[in-house]
């Protein structure tokens, strides 16, 4: 199992300056290699006898000229430019595979400052990481996982530096799920999550809570002269507030996803069109403040570690408009309607709880359909996006082939 541990660093002024210089070197190498890549690709497109660009040609080219043209690169670790070009090659690979957009040039101040070290360029000793030409840098906590260390990425968020250390380990730090059955989770903007058990989890809504301060700092930054020291200070204050908002949101999502994956083996959620929801000017701020995508990401990887499964219901599954008691489906149900009575059976429903119960029922029928035969259950042909390593999805077909453990 390959897992990363992100640890905050406490460098002194000299070490922080080294990190900034190494990150700047990595950014320059990435942009330089991207420009060379585009030039070589244009030449290959005009004449196919020319070599097709790859990550190896810019690396060899940079190593040949950096001592003469870019001697300042020698002041930092050699991994900073090398790994930046390797990451550019991975970006192009993802682009040609259709998993990402075309790589863009990185701009100072508008992209995350970071650089990557291979495992032969640093050592971990308790609460310290030793980097060549720099010495030991203090970490706020020791590495949690034992195993073969693969790499470390040093990055900056606001005014804080972090090291994300990747380890190949056989140790699973999460115990198996307690297997309390199946649960449906309905996400919303008024409350973060409503469970089919009736539990309601209120979101922290940190952006809304700190919006007035955020607007004040943004206005202060806009009034500063570009290039001045005061503008740099105002920019740092705004970045710290954005980092605080993100941390509060993570502090809400992590306990929730950990609790769900610890208690329940099978978790059912909806495939929400988040990118479409944020285009609604009335809901965009509230949707972004909840962190729906991050919730799903955490839920999937934690469930996989614990041996559970996440079932993602189809985007057009009518979880809110369907009566969980008799299955009657309403034609229309506006967002303003939070309580409604079923016209068929007379059952009274809370909109969110009813949706969560329907998602739990969907998961049960989905499991029966996957393991019990082609025509069994309600979801014999569910168009879902399943959890990694538990289900397989092929967009060329309408069916989803599923393999769920018999736990």
C-alpha cells in the first residue's frame, strides 16, 4: 500500500528561503520544459522524421546547459528541476489519456510553491527531515507509517511549509469497518449530511462565517500599490485566512467520513453534478462551502482501506421525489418544499431523510442485482461511478460490472 503523510515543517529563515528558491527553480524548469516540449512537438508535427518529444529529451537538454546558462540552479537540490520535468511528462500522459487538461505554464504567486525529493535526497530521523545542502529541518510530528520511503514533496500553503512523505507500507492504519449495515447519505447546503438512520450533521460553513473578514482583506489588498511591501503583507494576510477556511472545512469532513467508514460497510451517496451546481449564482457559494467533492474523495479512499464499499447512485436517481414507504414517484418537488406527504400512501416525509432512506434502499437492491443475477433487484442496470478497487466501470457500455466482497 502506497500512502502519504503530510507533516507541517518549522524551518528557520535560512531554510524557508532555501525552500522558496527550490520551489522557484522547479517552477522555472517546468515552464522551460513545457516551452521546449511545444517547440519539439511542432517540429515533429511538421516533419515526422524528427524525434517525438518526451520527458527524457528536456531533462538531458537542461542538464547540458544549466551550468552555463542557469548556474543558480546549482544552489538547490538537483531533484527540484528533474522532478518538475518528470511531473510535466506525467501531466502530458494524463492529457493524452483524457484524464486532465493540457498542461499550463505556472505563474509565480498563482500556483502552489512546491518541489519534490527522491528518497536518496533526504533522511527522516524522528521529528526531523535532513535535506542535502540544508541540514535538518524540524517536523511538527514524526512519520506515522513504517516502510520504504519513496519520495517527499515540500510545499507551501500561505506562510506555512509542509512535507508530504510517500511511503510503501504493509501497515494499514485504519482498522476494519464495524459493519453496522447499509447507510444512505444525502448531502445538502442547509445541513452537510443527512443519514438514513435519521442523524443530521450540520456543516461548519467556514466561508460564510468569515465572509465579512474575507471581503475586508480583499478590499484592503486591492487598494495597495502593486509591488509594494504593504501589498505583500496584505496578500499574506488574505492567504492565511483562505488557509484557515480550508482547514475548518477539512476539520468537519475528516471526522464525518472517518465515522461513516468506521461504522458502515456499505455507504450509498449520489453522483452530484457539482460543477453544474456551482454555476447557479444562488447556490454556488453554499455548495462550494460544503466541499461535496472532497467528502466523496475521502469517503472512497477510507472505505477502501477499511474493506468497505461506496455505491454511487445515478445522477438522475429521484431520491427526493420517491416515497421511501411505497415507491410512488412525484413529478415535481421544488427545493423550497422540505416536508411532503405521499399522495398514494399518505406517509409524511422529511425531504432529506426520505432521500437518504431511498439511497440506502438503492444500495441494497444494487448489491442484490450485482451478486444475485441479471434481472434481480431495482438496479439491474445502474449507471454509477463506483468506488476504486471495488467496482469496475466502462463508459463504453451501459452496464456496470461489479464485484463486491461477501463480507
